[in-house]
């Protein structure tokens, strides 16, 4: 049995192959662009991780208070503008990282390799009282992405237990 191959059949076959190759190429380019965009977003966030960042982080971890009133007396913008600026800086940074994670802009493994889950949980302990207090006053979801990041750290690393002094 002999199949007759004509020029139109060959042209149609070549067009089909070219279309499939084009689709594969397009998908590959799109995936590479998505990875590049995620990496760029993460690099933008990390460029601020310098000495002032670590100083701010240290200042936040050294804050000691039990109640919102005590925090206001010691650390409010009116009473201690420098530490309040550190508080705002670190909280906003962690909130933004939570946003990236929550919206799938960065893989969870990447976040938790760059930011210690224990540190995230420790910082949350410093913020929790004031976040809850502020939420009760405003009815807002203040720093909800920060809380999302903390929850994800807790889920992925359930073995982490912080001592009471944190």
C-alpha cells in the first residue's frame, strides 16, 4: 500500500510542526519571565538588608512591654521616635514579605531560607499585643500579611517553640 505524498500535505505538516515549536518556545519564555520577575521582586525587597536593617531588627527584639499602654509610654512616635521608626520599618518589611508569599510572588522555601522562621515568630511576639490592640480600635486587618507569614512559618516549622521570654 502506497501513500501518495503531495506538496500541500508536506506544507501542512511543516506548518503544524512550526506551530508546535512556536507554542513550546512561547511557554518556555513565559516561564523564564515569571521566574525572573519573582527574583527581581525578591531582590528589590532584599536590597534594604543592610546594617540599619539589622539595627532596627535588634531594637525591635529588645523592646520590653506587656500592655499597649506600656508600649505607648515607651515606644510611641511621640515618646521615642527612633525606636518607633524601627518598629514601623521592621513591621512593614515583614508585612510586605507576607504579601509576596500570600500572593505567590515568591516561593515559601525561598522566603524561609532567607528569613529564619524563628525570627519571624519572635518578631510576631513583639508585635502581637499592639497589632491586636490596634485592630480592636480600628476594626481593620492591620498587618494581616505579617500574620499570614507568621502562620505559614508555624505550619511549616511546627517544631519551633519559643521560650517564654520572647
